[in-house]
C-alpha cells in the first residue's frame, strides 16, 4: 500500500477508499522489525481482535515496536522513494548492459520491485540466483570485490529483485555489476 501510494504520489486513503478493510504491515518497506495494523468497520475489527486473542496472538511491551512503526510511517515517503529510485537505477543498468542473458522492461518498474527476464537459455532463474549469491575466487580476482546478491526465482524465465531501506544506491550498483559479471561469464 505504501509503495503504491508513493509511486502514484497519492495518499494511501485514496487507494483504499473502496475497500472494506485494510491491513498494513510495518515491516514491509517501512523498516519496522514487526507489526501491522488492521482497519475496517468496528464490528470487523472487534471480531479480528477476538480471533487474534483466541489464537493466542498478542504482545506485551509492544511500545518499542510501535515506536519503530511510527518512525517508519513518518519517513515512509522519503524512504520508499529512495527504494524506488535505487530499483530504477538497477533496472536502467541492466538495460544498458544490453545482455543476451537478461533484460528488464523499464516501463514495468514502478516501485521497489524489478522483474528481470532471463533470455537465451543460458541459465534458469534458479541457476542465475545461485550464481549471483555465490562469490568465486575468479570474481574476487577480476573485480576486486566479493559481492553476494540475493534475488528470487519468480517464474520459468524471471527473477525478482526487491529494494528496501537497508539496500543503498551503492548496493544497487554492486548488484548491477555482479549481474553483469555473471552474465559475461555465462557467455564465455
């Protein structure tokens, strides 16, 4: 919700205005260690509260988590916009590689998520993710850096990259360079 609101430059209420209920996780994008809120009609929230208690849900000393959630909300726009910018730079870097191994549809990069298409039958998404995660002596010798990138095999021809508050612009550049290194090695 918050990523969509920032990407569209609208208030979250505008996106949710036709929803009966909304759940917002504070650890997804906002950087809190845990926590979520649920909004809806009074009866709905009361029933959700009852079921949560019935199933043993509840926390003591939740003020520290609430404080982290509040900080996340107060800084959401700037933090998420930075995440979106880093994702965009990563996607642009992949496009500039003009690699036969992978590509990106820049028009589809709207938030902090980049879907990377795997082409040419060089590697499967799972294999690409394994190569990106591993650090070889050859990589260290050639690039002078040991970089491990965690991407997720999304489909038969796609991997997913997601940015969050702990991934910097420098990290995005390192990830792009690692992908370039892996793609080049696949072609050799």
